């Protein structure tokens, strides 16, 4: 019996080693490496309004990480439960019916919100991803929810096979295609993808996101530009080491535009709390071992404004399905605006995380002429 057990163990280990070698080789050969610098984005559809925006306009924004349709309130996520090797009792992918529910809910919400919103900045919009059953979310948001808006998709995640959990090859996350979706009621004069600096160490780098910022330039009647920047900064970043490289890049980008006399609105999923905000403000007794860093308070000149609603959480952790009052919540989705932009109001939308592990944030601003 013992020789048989030893032979079986050797065969199992040999198979696993071959599988890991295959995964690493396949990942290395197919690794998507976007070029450093800038890349022009294709507008998937045009806006009906092609006029320059009045320089004293009041404009309305919404940011929302839609969680690729796979992280609604019923879902947990194995990676949030340290499931890199095995999934345990957690989900790698939510069941298809839940993904369909989440995508339909997002479409309906965006459609209703379009009546009083000029710009939508979405993150984690999937295209042909196994984790969301290859449901064409981008097409649905464009054609069903926001057909009158100019739209572009800046890819930040292209991997032919994400092998997590590693010891469950039959249950791997699989192919992922995803990005930042930006929608504008006004036709932009330019749409550009900026590759962000900073990388995960190998071999994680081959299977992680290649973070970017999507910049959209809108013409104003005074000859200046409104510069709208959609972001989704690094997650699973112990010590915020990668974000410490990304943030200076974003700061320089924003300050350069402002120094030209332009108006800047930057928003999205920062994966950090705003300056001075306590990460456990909503449920201080249930941090569950989570922590969240803050953007340094002196990172931007004090005239710049961090705009957020401190009363509504924007992100919940996915170790378990959502349970109001028990699941840990924090605030990592917000805006930054330049001194020539006046924040009129900012309000989080409390949806009890029904369709995503993030919640939308609305903002109304007035341009200072």
C-alpha cells in the first residue's frame, strides 16, 4: 500500500508541476503589455450634442465601479478570502443568473440616471470575460443605457487565462477583457488612454491589471478645455507601494492641465480613502482585519478639492455575501477637482450594494468663468 501511495503522490506532484509550468509559460507568452505613454481611444459612439460647453455651465457627474457584473450583494469572492490557491467555500465566479441580474440592474440604473447626468465614469466594464460569462456589458451600457452619449472604453485588463485559484484549474477565473468606460453628453475633442507607471512583481504581473487613466477633453466656449479623467488605481497593493508611483503621475497630469488654464475633474475608484477620512468610519467594530490607506493630505495644493459624501460607503468587502450592518464598508470612490471648478453637491447613492461591491457617487459642479 505504501509504495502505491508514494507513486500516486509523485504522479500528482509531477502533474501539478507541469500544470504550473504550463500556466507560467502560457501567461508569459500571452502577456499583454500596453505601450508606455499615451494612446488615442476610439469613440464607440458619438454624442448628439457637438457644441462647446458654456464656460459657466453647471455639470453633473457620476462615478461607479460596476464590478464586472460579478460582485452583487449575494456574492462573495474567493480572492478577498485569500483564495489564491483554493476557493474553499467562496465563489470564483458568481452564478450566471446573478451576473445577468447585476448587469440588468446596472443598465436600468444608468438609463434612469442619464436624465440628470452629463458624464459617467465607470470602472470594471467587461467585454468577453469568462468571469462574467462573456456577456457584452460594454455594448449593453452603450446601446441600451446611454445611446445618446459619446462613449469610449480604455482597456486595463487583458489576460487570456487568470489561473486563480491555482490548485483548481477546472475552476480558474479564465479569460478577462475589461476596462474603464467613459460616457459624455458632449462630444469630446480628444480621448486618450494614459498608461500608469508601477507594476506588480513577477509572476503576478502577467495576470494582474495594467492600470491606466482615461482622459477626455471637452471644448469650452472660452477657448479652454474641461479635462475629465477616469481612474481605477491599484488594489491588493500592500503598503500602497504601487499607488505611491501612480499618484505622482496623476498629480502631474492634472496640474499640467490646470496650469494651461483648463478645468480638471478626476474621479473613479482610487482604492484609497481621501485625506483624513477614517477607513473604518462606517463600522468601526467590524474591520475584519481589513485596512485602507489614505491619500496623503499634502499631495495636491490645498486649493484643489477632494469631493465625496462621508455619510454613504462606496465599497464593501467581499469575504462574505453582503449583510447590512455586519459587512465591512469603506469609502474609496470619489472626485478631485481643480480650483476653477466649484463643487455644488456630492452624494453617494445607497443601493445596499445590490448590483456591485461599489456604490455610485453623484456630483454637481459649476465652472468658474
